[in-house]
């Protein structure tokens, strides 16, 4: 069975690398991380991931919800939202229109990344 390829989009580099390493230890292929919506768009085109793990709150011109919309329109890739903000306003921003399937708060238990 081929490894699933995952792109991690997180503007906090240390958090992104921790998630990347955790996923790799679980057997996933995580070739890269992105820190902005623009970088996520470029790297999705390069790596063709099976899944994108997306921080809702990103620095830059696009937040995670807008980035997810663009990635899904352009690449038809599923997105799992990730956020350190568990408030209702932030979580309500990830709606059915983007196809995001879950909002996982950080820090997450390592088992949250595995079946």
C-alpha cells in the first residue's frame, strides 16, 4: 500500500515541523510544510498531496479557510482544519462551503493523527 502524502499548512514553523515529524513517525509521507496560503497553493501543485492539514488562522493575505477554498477549487484536495483557537467565531469560519471535514485544536494528542 502506498503512503498517503500530506501537506501541513501552519504559520508557526516549530508547530509545523512537530506535526510533520509526528505524521512521518506514523508512516505518512510529508514532503513539505507551508507557512502561508500562497506557499500552500504552490506546494500543493508541486507535491499533489492526498490531504492538506490547514491552520485556520494564517499570516498573510489569505486565512486558512480562503486557502482551503482555493486549493479545493484548483486541486480538489480534502482539507482537515487545525487551529489553536477553540472559540466559536474561529471554528464557525470553517464551514461546509470549504469542504473542511474537521477542526482539530492544537495541541492535539498524537493519537488524533492516526486511525
